[in-house]
């Protein structure tokens, strides 16, 4: 069975602080895919990144970066110099041989001015 | 390119009434998914289609729920009869290629309230 754990239910930071959102996954697949989605207050889910299990290189996109570590089954997401517009619920998801996405419960990030 | 389109955006109905949610996936995408989001249960996959054929409906809560995809550009999720516990946000998503492998693109959701 696939499982995604986002242990942080809520995080609150002040603007310009760096913040890391944790994601730990469980799977028996050797080939799998990890995703992050953002759900702003408007409600729709926005795709941020996709990673396959064979690519452990860290990814950076502007203020966003992702750290994939197979040794600890983690795929953490860091926002550098956070902004109020980053306030949202962030979901980590896992896909694999069951051909579905398993989502974590999400982390509510609040960035205060 | 237009994203996933869902209608209505909000639906308020009374218990016992039939509710139909609609979805138009992104053109060219061969997978379509219906999800339900609640505070208690988070995001749940209800059913997904590949090339208009239902592949996995194990997430459909009960017989009151049904979904169809008559063609590549349209899908419906129907609840009959509706109950207050069906109140949730229902999302439609689509993807190109294997489900669980490629990113899914979500619609804006339909917020359903059953009184």
C-alpha cells in the first residue's frame, strides 16, 4: 500500500522567512513518482513539481526548492524568502504501480506580513 | 489552452434531490479523475477513466454515486439521492499518459452543499 505523511498540519511564518514542508512516503514500488501541489484560498489545486524515483537531484525553481532523499523516503519542499502569496495548503502526492495518486493530508502554510 | 472546466462552481440542494456535476477535461488528455475533498477525509479519489472507460471506481462511496464519460470531452458525476454527508468540494482532474505517473491538472472544483 502507498502512504504519504505530511506531519505538519499547520505552519505559520513571517514574510521573508524560509520554510520547509516535510513529506515522507511509503511504497514497495521501485519505480514511483512524487508530486507537490498548491491549493491557495481560491480552492483549485495547482501542480508544482513531479519527480521520478530514479532522479534524486534537487530541484530549484525561483524561490522554491525540493529535496528528494530515497534513503529517508522524503521529498521535502522549501520556500525561500516566503511571501504572503505563498499562503496556501500544500499537498505531497505519490504515484506508482497502482496507477493512482495518493495524497497526503496537506500542510496549511500561513505567511504573515 | 483552456484548463479543466467544471460546472456548476457552487451547488446548494436539499436532501433527496439529484445532483449532477459536470467536467470538461483538457483536450488531448486521456485520463479523467473525480475527487472529493472534505476536512475530515482530505482528498479522496472516487473514480477514474482512461479513454472514456471507467478503470477504477473503488472509491465511489455507495450506489448513490455514479459517473459517466460519454466522450473524450465530457464527464458527469451524479448523486441520487443526495444526503447532507455528501457536502464537499468535488474536483475533476485530467492527465495525459499513465495515471499516477504524469501530473494531473485540476479543475476549480464544485462546492456542493446538501441541506
